[in-house]
C-alpha cells in the first residue's frame, strides 16, 4: 500500500495545474506523482544512479572508435 502525501498549493498554481492535467488527459494525482518522481531523480547524485552502475557486456561486435563520428554524424574525425 502506498503512502498518502497531502499539501496545500497557491490557488493560481493549482489553476495552472488543473489546465495542464486536463490538456494531458491525466489526473492531478498522477501529475503530482510524476512530479515527485522527477524531483527525486534530480536530487539523486549520479554516483547513486543505477544507470551508472551497469557493467559493460561483451557483445562480440567489433567497433572502431576512430570512425564513430563518421558513423554517428556523417563526418570524418580530425
């Protein structure tokens, strides 16, 4: 079971929030949940982010890093 978070908001900010959620066809509850998740992500130091703890995996595909710019951007490296 989830925790309930309750707060008060400025009436003008709440009006803007209502307009945005109606436009996006979502609930205020879902919008606030999305905002909290986003805020938590912004507060998490990079060294604690699970993405940066992923270990490289050998795929067997050989790449030549000197040609990456050409492959990605269509231009030759310098």
